[in-house]
C-alpha cells in the first residue's frame, strides 16, 4: 500500500496561565505580587523527512495535539514551554488548508512549516503592578492554541518519471538503471504504487531520482485503470521517460494514446520534455521504427532491458537531459529552515525564509499585505519578529 493523501487535524498547545501570587517570606507579613507568566503553548509543525516513503503513518492516527504551556508560579517563575508537535512527512508533501488552498510545499529534506501556532501565555500578576495598584489580584489566562484541519498530498520529487502502457517494461528499466528493485512480471498492472529509484552517474559525481509509476491506459486521465491517481506524481518530474514495447507494431499509435492521456490530465504534463524509450529490441530483427515528430521529444532510445543493449548509453544521456537542479539553500547565505510558498493566480511566487534573526521575503514581494502576513504567520512568525523585505527590516505586526 502507498498512501499519497492524508487528512489530519492538529491542535497547538494552550498558553499557560499567569500566576496570581504574593511574596511570602518568614519575616515579611505581606509581600508584593510575584506571580510569573505562563509558558507558551507548543506549535504544531510538519517536517520533511527523507527517510519516509509515503503518508501511511497517518492511516491509524489523524488527530494530534502539541503540549500546553505550564502555569506561571510564585517568585516570578515562568511556566514551562509546551512541547512542540513535530509530525514527519515525506519530502514532496504539499499542505492544503480546509479550503484547498496550498499553504506549504515541503519540497526539500528537513523543510518545516508551522501549521498551527501555540497559544499566547497569560501574564502573571506582577506584570500588572503599578504605583497606584500595588496588589493586583488578577492574572491573565493563557490563550488556546490554533487548530487546523489539513490535507496532505504527496507529489513525488523525481528528476525523471517513467510513463507508458502496462507491460512496456518500465519497472524492468528502473531495475536496470537504478538501485530500486520493483517487481517485474509478464502481466499488466504489476506495479501498483510509485517507486523511486536512485541512478548513479557513470563517473560517480551525481545522482538522479527516477520514479516508476503504475502503467497508464486509455482513459487513465478520467480514472480508468490505476494510472489516474498516480499522474500527480509525474507533475514534478522535469523529464518523462516514455517507455514503449517495441516488440509489437503500432508504436506510434501507442505513443499517441499515452500522450493524449497526459494532455487530458493537464497540469503541464503535455508540455513536459520526453525521451522515448523503445524497449524489447531483442525480440525484433529490425530496428523498430518511430515516426512521431514532436518538439517535446528530445531523444529516442532503442534498448533491451532483457539483454542490457543500449542501457549504458541511455543512462549516460539521462544525466545530460536532467541537468543539476539548484537546491533551495543555494539561494542565499541565510540559514533556510523551511520554505513556504503561496502560488497566486498568475503563478507568481514568493518565499518566506527563516534566517537566524527572523524572516526574509524572497522573490516577488506581494502587494497584498494580508497575503504576506498570512504566509508569515504560516511560517511561524510572531508579533515583534524581524522581517526583511526588499532589504528593509520591519517588525511583524
Ligand atoms: N524480451 C524482453 N522482455 C522484456 C524486456 N523488458 C521487459 N520485458 C518483460 O516485459 C514484461 C513486463 O515488464 P515490466 O517491467 O513489469 O513492465 P511495466 O511497464 O513495469 O508493467 P506494469 O507495472 O504492469 O505497468 C516482463 O515479463 C518483463 O520481463 C525486454 O527488453 N525484452
Ligand atoms: Mg511495473
């Protein structure tokens, strides 16, 4: 089983109550107020963990709560901070709110996002003492933490994804080029869940990830067969490796069948660059013909996963077709703890970066202040935190 969706409910911790207390010492009959503040409630945080494969850990448990802040005590003792709730999710998990709005994309290892902020603690009575009110007989109570119902959607991050009809030899190819060992069999729909494989460059300097996705058939984009659910995992691959069984005729027609499904699914799959892999050439005596002329097709390989013919060349060229991707941390000198973006209708993006001093807005700064504030809140910014926007340091309100 492979879970690429989950619905969860998170509740951040409540802020601790402030203390109502007066100093009591042996020889001081009536001391002044000394009630300390409560501790802040724990945040609910999602963290991308490269060791997780899917979202199945959320199958049995869906409701989570962070720790409450402790109450303040006498002698100005602060309450303990509530323990943060850290939920681990696989890299590539997108977080959507109840309205289906994308809140965060945990697209790099150890990326993190605060999805519900801990409650503000109450202040102890000492804070309310003034020259005219020497003995405040009240203290604040802590505020409840935020809660959120979230949808998690995993979209695998791979440099290239294998597509093709069932039985074309996609899993056989992944076994040939990567460390993954997906099941291979002579019947269709052998692969039931996506598998990621790591491909080592021949010179050992780089690695690529390649995703094997269950076979697509005509109508997949409308939900026929298994493919539709998994088409989402192709969205983030820069290159599609379209595998075709070249042992039987009608290669061009089968290419068109799959291409029509990609177009019907949308999400840009129909404009993605493709390398066509004509497989099973060991079963033919001639060179399999391929007559499609399409600008998206950057390369046509003729291989046999059975004998290994053409595989080394494919592997080598794969690295040329998938240039190294800039990592999010390469963007600035700041320590990036997490990355959040909210795509806008026009598709423009900005990012909220956490720095060692506060937050920094990178990319196009939105005109809409509310949008910016919402993204900062989602990133965990609190009132008074430093936010750097266009080189200017502001205080988050
Ligand atoms: N002769 C020959 N058989 C091959 C070759 N590549 C794959 N096969 C066979 O084709 C069948 C299907 O291979 P798979 O790798 O399971 O195909 P798939 O595309 O992953 O299939 P699904 O997971 O069902 O979508 C298996 O019986 C393989 O042994 C090849 O190059 N030559
Ligand atoms: Mg397979």
